[in-house]
């Protein structure tokens, strides 16, 4: 870890966690110097009362990020589902071109919904019938340890299930959190993508380097279809055009969807087959009307492939091992869980149960997810900026993937944690 006052030249920022406000750190970096930005910034939710999360990053910050990024360079920025619009608008107002949004979907989110029926009964003095033990009354297996390192079950503090008779029974105020959006933006450039890539090395995304799975995707024959006239063909007339064969690929094309591989998420995906339909195959729209699909395609274009959620990249939330790797000598501090406790008056979850951990940053992103993201948008040997480094997952990912990084973080405790986690990666690579 370094402090900004100790940096004499911007190149000294590389592969360092620098304790400073990112706006001050960005001033040291020349225009068009960095290859990508991958970051998990504040979501503007006042999460757990943290002062740094009072708002999403300002337009001024994103303008500075735009300035230091090479033309065509990509920005990947996590956001909260509730404040994604503010994040994306500020990024766009900072001069970036919004290209897409990646959804990171997981099954482990816990609903923090206000029980309206229970609150109404409390207000009106109505009796509620107990109907059994709350299924959430269980140890938290993710944090199943004590201050002395010995196994210990921390019981989640929840009340028994109950049922009332008011017309508002079963109503709440929030959905189960299961998604974090990642804004995909790019710095505008002049000319073609090919020209820009040749000049700066930026402008594209690493498709083959981020293909999903290891199965071989067979080469396929595709016949173009176009004409002019009628007979259910686009533009009419008979299908014409040359037949082309695609290249055999290893793994599936990366999608703008990432999931955690949990049973809860995987069960949402039916076992399906994907592939081109036969020529002039009949299909039906939502109204039951018949129409023709894939007009003029070869009847045996290619074999359909089967699969479910496995066709998407998946990564679970950060494990205890991932969070605390490299922090063996650190003091354990309380970290609040996602479960929370019930407010006795209203039945709402308001406070989280504190549990001991060495990495007490509340929003640690999994290293494997960050590896995938930095690899997706960073050219070989490139430098990644994370202006909100937190506990260092981006830096850790860059080390594992062979990229340089620059990390800015205001909180000195988090800077020490980030530095130790990244240093551990260096040791692993050496030995």
C-alpha cells in the first residue's frame, strides 16, 4: 500500500493499492493511458450506514475515468438494482457510450421486506397465530467460526412464523435480491474498430478468451436468405445467397448473463435444445398465430445442442477462503451478514447479525468473477484501473490473469486488506 504523497510519477501507481480519493489519484494519470476500468463502486444505498455509500460516483469522477482511458477502452461498473439508473446516467453523462448490461444472478440473496400484515396487526393490537418455526432459524454456514478460530454455530435471530387475519396478510415491500447489474460502457473513438485496435489495442472484447465451458461447438453451415417479392420470404422471392461455414469453437459465446451455479438459479432453466430451425419451419407467436421461421435455411444446418444454465458463465459469491486469503495475521472484526434481525415492533429486517471475519468489507466480489471481467475487456499485458478498490478483488484478479492494475481506495483499513490479499497471489504464483 502507498499514500498518494509518496508517488512521484504516475508509472509508480502500477500494481499498487494507493490510499487516496480517486479524483486526486486520477489527476496523476495522463490522458489515454489505461486499457480498461473494472470496478465495484458505491451503489448509493447508504449500505449499513457507510458514509462512502451515500451516493453513486459523480459525473466528475466518470469524466476523469474517461480521460485516462484509451479510446475504445471499456468500463465495467457494478451497481445496485435500485440505483442502476443513476449509475448508468452518470457514466453516460461523463462521456461514455453505454454498450450493454451484464446481469450477475445469484440464489443466496435474502429478502429484506417489511411484513405489512404483521405491522398492521401490531398497530391494531390484533392477535397473530403461531404456525411453526421459521425456516431461516439456522446457523450461517458461510461464517461458521468463532474469534478463536474454532467451529461455532452463530444462530440467526428470527421469530417464529405467524399468521394474521387482516386483508394485508402476505403483503410486503421488497423482492428477494438476486441480481446485480454491471454497466458495460466504452470510450468513444474515431474511425473503425479495426483502426482503433491497431492504434491503441482497445475497442473490442475478448470473445474467445471468455467462452463458456470446454465442449467443442461444431462448425455450422449458414445459408443467407433474401429476395424480393412475396411467398413468405423476407422481401419476397426465392431464398438465395451463398452458404458459409462457421469456424469450430471451443466453448459457448459469452453472454450478458452470469449466475452463481446454485440449485435455486439452475432450477429456473429448463433443459432445452438450441440450434437453427429447419427451413420454413412453422412456429407460433404469443397469440397462437402461425408464422414461418428461419426462411430458406438449410434443412440440416447443424445439430442442436442441449444444456441448461451450464451454457452461461457462473460464479458464486465470495467464499470465506477467498475473502480472507492472505489475511492470516489480521485481527478479526465484525462483519454484518445479509440475514438481518427482525424489528420487534414492525417485523421488518433492519439490522444484521455481526459475525467475526478478517476481511470485514461488506461487499467483497468473488475473485473468479473479477478474473472473468478483466479478461473480457483488457488486452494482453494491459493495465486495469479500479478507482474503488475496496478489499482488492480486482487487483487480485489482475495478478492471476497477468494484467497490471492501479487501485485507489480511501479507507486505510481496506487498503491494508487489499494489499495483503494481492500479495498472497504473488506468493502463490512464485511457489
